[in-house]
């Protein structure tokens, strides 16, 4: 079972702010140290807003930061 890695870690948020505005699922899973399945689950449950584009989902950096800070997608 996957654990929630949501803890608002300022170092993690700083790392995300240096990344491109649009992130791939694989990039997010590496940052959060979780599986790609977990990231897609966050998208399906509307905890982060994502769009299916080409061969996978894309998530805005702003949406991910809002999620980590405890806000809505």
C-alpha cells in the first residue's frame, strides 16, 4: 500500500519551483519518492489537476505545489 507523501517539505517545494511549468508523471513520482501509479491516482481523484496529452498525463507545477501545501487542485 502506498503512503501519502504529502508532507509540506519546503526543500521539496523549492526543488519543484525550479522545474518546468508542466510536469510529467515520472518527474512528479521522482520528486515525491512515490510510484507513478500513485501520481495517476492523485489525478484521478482530482487532488492534482492533470491533462492527458500524447502518451501520458501532464500536471501543472502550480497544481502540484497547491496539493503539497494542502490546497485544492
